[in-house]
């Protein structure tokens, strides 16, 4: 079962930082594969999304990921694909099979969206 909870980036980061021992810093990169940061909202929205809770079938996994977020940056989607990699299966091959890539006009970065039209 996939669990979904969310909070604003500012609220979450403040609570997280307050719970850490002195000298440690809350950094969103530490949430890689455990939380999804929606940078298109102001303030950012952080949602729980653990890679271990996702379907093991690549097609079902991509369908779920694209139901959560229409477009994904390379850095954001990779943590949710890494456990699927194995003999004859690479991140690149998964992306080519299940995604279309475009360039985001605002950021000029490559983004991935579903090949399946909804």
C-alpha cells in the first residue's frame, strides 16, 4: 500500500530541523526516494512517497508515478527507478520505454512525462 501525507516545505523543514541533534542540518536531498518535493507550488509541498512502497512492475510503477505528478525531472524520478535496475534493464531503457522527454521552458531542463495519454 502506498501511503501519502504532505506538508509545506517550510513547515516540514522547520520541524525536521528542530528534531535533529545540534550540528546536523536538514537537507531535502536526504529525502531522496522517500519524499517528493513539488517545486511548482509556493511554498513547496513535500509528500511522503517511499520507493519501497511502489509497484514492482515497471509499467504499474510509472502509471502510479505519473498519477502523482505529471512531469518529473531526471533527478526526481531516478530514486523511484533504481531498484528496478537489473540484468538488461537500465534507467535509460526504462525511461525510453515508459516516458516522453521534453525541455521545460522555464528551467530549460529535461523533464519526463507519460507516453500514455490520459
